């Protein structure tokens, strides 16, 4: 790798040398090319390392002679006869190609670069044409000739890739297929190459071993993730199924993007998830299993981070939407994707709330809690408890419904609802911490019920709940999460308290952690209620305003730091 920058001086020096070489028809010129090959390759590597991080316009502006130098080298048949040099020229040219040309100059440059790339690509195969006079006799320009030649080569390769063993066309050998993959690496972003890329991804040789080059698969996945190329869903699915590192990288990249997102708009997060194509691909059980294993690791490593939990739940929501689409694809039953021993629990959590009365929801929650509690006794392993909690995070809508109903349900049933919330926020119960959470949350819940029954609305009444609970910092962090959830539900579903909701939410979100948790509850509530047929417009409006206020306040705080 080059350790010194390209200078204008050495570009001019090499340009003068290429002018001297001409078309290298003489023995003396060919000998001189051979003599300078090592230094030429070093120069091309320096050019590539220097311009690959620049925009095309910046590179050409800083090095005005770069195009002339690369162009002369590309048309020197003796230079491009060396495979490594030809590949390096392809890499350098692709760095100068504008994916989104802004003006006529960039469009013209793109056309010129494409013609050179077509020439280099077609020159790597058999039947290389070097006689420009013969091309002229065909009645077309050299650029047109190589453009058409490239299309013919691609069509021919695709025909060979798609041919059956008993077809007339001769199948390509594994070595030939790998060679085609390597040739494609520098020019992955050219639109003309896309059909060949798709044919390669959908090709499977007669044996069980992978025939496609691994570096090609990695480079292609990177180009897809950076939106440099668009391939069909079937091609992307094939890429992830045949190359596990590409799938893992796609999932991790999505996770990092969502974690870094400052806004708590679930609509924005949902769109990013859908654009990744991972929910659609997860309809294939193998993709779902790998994705879910990465989620499981992220949850364990983050020790139940609130944002990670939200990402898992939202991804599951997007996945179920894709799964439920009416298409002809054969699918496993939805419950088969959830590797949990208790099928009844899976089916209960998968049940939709739409159309159910409050009483029916409470009874359904009671049955869910009964199943979870039966798996949470001292005879059960930590692994069993974790798997139940992991399932509840995926399908956590019933937890939010429990928080909403907790303030209005009968005392006997409310203990079950409170237990569900305590299990969601504190699944481990080490040193009876969940029992403590239950006691502390129950006291807050009873205070909220009294406030709901009281005709007087006063923000200070809600403030005191937090002040008394935090007086000696006695609340467990899990308890604090649960209580914030209850207070947000109280403010949203108690219409008379809407007038002080902004003040109360502001008091609850003095830290970034608290703001993140409260925003999460608000966003999930919006996602749950903002669907056709739900007559909760007033609640939706107030939740929107509160969420926007929190986001705006904390964005300003971050900017002022």
C-alpha cells in the first residue's frame, strides 16, 4: 500500500512517459514498459489510495491530468495485457465515476469513464480486438464497439451461467466463474453489470462448495449496503443465504444505524428497517434464525438496554407485516419462527388486540401471565426465563396494553398486570429484586388510581411521586423504568390530565436516559394506536406533541454541549 501522496509532478512524469510509449508496437517501447512496470503499478496504487476517499469532482480538480494519464494507459495494449495493472486501472476509473452526476461535465466524464471501463472489461476476455481500423470499417466508433462488445460478453456469460447440464451452451468451470467474479469487483457499481451480478448470485454449481469468490461477495454486499447498486430481492436473498458474513454485517449495520438515531420516531426507524430488506428476507427461516441470534447477543451484551429492546420489537413488527402479505410464497406457520417450548404462549402473544373489548383483553393478559409465571418458578433455569423474556420483548404489545389497563382494572386482576410489567423490566429476580419492584410499583399504581379518581388536577401531585421515591435513591433502576411507563400511560389515558402532561413529562425527563425511556413509551403508544379503526385521535395528538417536545429539547441540549 502506498505511504506517500500523489503529486502533480509524478503524474506529469508518467503522462510524458505514456506519450513516449505510444501504442507500444516497437520492441523498444515494449521493453521500456516492462522496465517501468513496478514503478507504474506503485504509481497506480498511490493514485487509487489518494482519490478513493475524494469525490470525483474533487479528484479531477486537484489532479487535472489524471484522466489523460489513465486514458492513455487504458489504450496501451501492452500495459493492460498485465492482469494486475488492468484491475488497478479499473479501480482508479471507478473512483472517478459520479453515481449522481450534477452537471453536463460530470455526465460527459461518466460517459468517457464508462467507455474506458467497457474497453478494459472486454479486453480481459478472449478475442481482444486491437485494430481500430477494423472497428472503423464496421461503421461505428471505438466507444460504441466496446460498449456493444461488453453487452455481448455479459449476455454470453449470463447464458452460460443459466444453462442446464444437458443444454447446448457449455457450462463455465468453477475457476472461470471465480475469474468472472474477480473481474467484476472493480466495476460493481456500473448499471450495465447488474444483470451479470444477479446471474452470478443466483447460480449454484453442481457441487456443494461455494463457487463464487468470497472477496466478490463481500464487496457486493458492501455496495448494496451503501446504496451504490440496486439488485432484485431474490438476488440479495441469495447473497445472504450463501454468504453468512454478508448477512451478519447487514444486520449489524442496521443495528448501528438505529442505535445512532437520535430521533425516537418509530415511523423513521420502521422505514430504515424496511429499506434494509432484512424483514422481507427474514421470511426465510434461516435468515430469521441468524438475525434473531444477533438480537439475542445484543440484548445480553447490553443487559436489557431499552433502545435494543425497542429495535427488536420494531423489527419483529416489520417482519410480521411482511410475513402477512398475501403472496404465493410457501411459508412455515408464524409460530414456527419463535423457538419457544410453550406453543400456547407464542400463540397468545401473537394474538391481535384489534376487535377485543377491555374485559377480553384483561382475561387474555391473565392467561399470558399464568403461563409465564408457571415457567418462572425456582425449578426453572435462567435460560428458560431468558427465552420467555426474549419472546415477550419480540411481541411486547401486550405489555403496553397491560400498563394502559392497570389503572382501571379490578385489584385481583391488576396484580397479574403489574407482574407482567415487572417481569418485562426485571426478568432475573436476583435477590428478590422483582418482588421489591412489585411492591414499589404497586404503591405508585395506587397513588395514580387515587389521582385519577380525584377531580383536582395538579402537576405537583405527580412530581411528588418521583420525589418521594427518589428521596433516598431507594428505587431499583428497573422499578424506575416501570414507574415511568405507568406515569406516561396515566397521563395519556387520563384526558383531564392532558393540560399538565407537558409539565409532568418535562419533570420526568431530566436525564437523557429518562428522556429516552419516556420517548420510547410515547413512540410505542403512537405505533399501537395510530391504525385505521382506532378512535383515539386526542391521545395520538397529545402523544405526538409530547414526543416532539422531548426530541427538540434534547437535540438542543446535545448541540449546546
